[in-house]
C-alpha cells in the first residue's frame, strides 16, 4: 500500500512540475504601438472603426509574449475564446487606444479576439483576459511616445526625420529605445509605422530588448505622416 501511495504521489508531483514548467513559455513581451497615419497611408488604405476616427496618437497593436531566441508561442489555449463581457469596463479605452483600422469597418471585437487568442492565451500564467488588456493599456499610457517626439521637434506633419533622431527622442522621453518598424506610403516613401518596446516577463515594467523583432528596415529618411 505504501509503495502504491508513494508512486501515486510521485506521479502527481511529476505532473505538477511539468505543468509548472509549461506555464510560462516566454521570456519577455513586445508591446507594439502603431501610428494610424502610416497604417492608412498605403495602397490598401484603411477603414475607421464604427466608433469613428481614432485620435492622432500611437495605438496598441498588441502585447506579445516572446522568447529570447526570437521565437514566440501562439494560440496556446483554444478553450479560452475571447469574451467581450469580461472586458466590458475597458471597451471605451480599447476603442480609443487599441483601435482597428482594417477594412471592412468593424467594432474592434474581432481584432481584440485575435490578439487575446493568439497572444494573450500564452500568458495565462500571469493574467486573465481582463488583466491582459488592462496591462497593455496601462503600459501604453506610461510611455507617452507622442509627447517624447514632440519635445524633440518631431511631429506628424508629413515631414522627414532620421531613424536615429526618432529613436533618440523616444529614448530621451521614455527611458527606452524602441525598435522602429517602417512601411511605405502610396508613393513608396518610407514612413514611421510601428514601435516595439520590450516588457519584463512579469509585466512589471519596460526592459532593454534582448532580441530584435526583425521587420522592415527604415533607412535614414523616415516620413511621419499626418493623421
């Protein structure tokens, strides 16, 4: 009897250890912010959400668990589908600060469902659905990227700036230099599109990025389009 109990205990312990080891399959997060003017100023254009044209500010694209080797987990819990009722108190903030510009026009629910189900479910060791979205919103608010750029004389007025000047201004204003991701406008000009900031694995704050996310290079002449 004692042998059987001991074996059963060891099996339960081993299962618990395995579950614990699998609980966190990432080393840090990317908080990805997007400039709406650059999303819209492309050949495919954009559609404003049903709530209207978003503010001319950097909105959230996502909060993505990542590994130090550059890989990332995804779609970790198919049994945890996005439930709008769980973020009902955040919907106003999500519409303002995490808008969707994809066509056709929508209310944003499909976009937020994608972000939660692909990325958020891979960090359920840390937070539930509400906590995931609340954390991303709070982290974005800490940065105040547009203010940091404005303090250095960099404005979304269709002007051109060097990538180095953009990164330096943001680092000066926020304390962290982001990875700068660019796209191209309808005329083929390189423009400021997305900013990648790295967040500690426990989401307690920003850290220096352990690895570059890759993406599209910007060159030294970067347009900051109006929106």
